[in-house]
């Protein structure tokens, strides 16, 4: 799989002005499962809301990005300070959590769309830099499968992405 070429800025994007949404209304999000070369560890980044909670690098798929891979690589750089190549897609995962704001869908028979649709990709890291756009507000750490699973316990969509990756699960 070819890796998109992205311009790397030292300023992280913020806001949702350029956010893409699915026809269902779900926010489109792209992210990476970045593995160590021996596939025994995954890179996690701290949440901006709570430095003691860790997530996979991910964020909004924006209108100026032709493919979700472009957004995933940008997010890997902005949140984790990593550069690499996408080795394979991990598919689309719906966010199983209830919407933050409930909107009655009378015409649609009460079906509520997912909060987000996640496009995840496995990533081979080529560089891990000391300074990156969010290095002042995020901590990154390498975790084994077991450590990552216990840290992502309340995020089933992130666990699903990790389970779809080729991380060694022992």
C-alpha cells in the first residue's frame, strides 16, 4: 500500500470547520495503530482531556484530505510525533457509544447514527521525533498488547482496531 505524502506542520489543526461527516451524520475519524518493528508494542498517546488516559492517535478526517489515510498520517504526526508508512487498512469501526447529544429521529424510525465512524490503519514507524505539534500537551508511551487492552478498556472502538492489527498478543 502506498503512503500518502503529507505536509508536516508544527501547528496542530483544531476545530471542526473542515470536518467530514457520513450521510448518517456520524463524524468521520481516521487513526493509526502504530506498532514497534517487532510488533510487540503499540504507541499510545495521552488524551488531551486527561493526561492519565491513553488512546490511539486519531482525529477528524477533513475536507482538504483526499483519503482517510491522509488524515491518519497527519494525526499520527500531530498527536504522536511519528512518521512512517501505512502497511495495511484495518477497516471501518463504528463508535458504539451513545451520541453526546440525542436527536430524535422520528422520520428514520428512531435509528440513531453512531457518534463516529473510525477508519483505522496499521502503521510502520520510520521516525519518532522529540518535538511535534502536540508535544507540549500529550505524553506518548509504548505498551504491550495486555497493557494497551487494560488502558483502552472504556473505548471498544480502539480495542477493536488494536485487535484487527498484527500486534503480538502474548
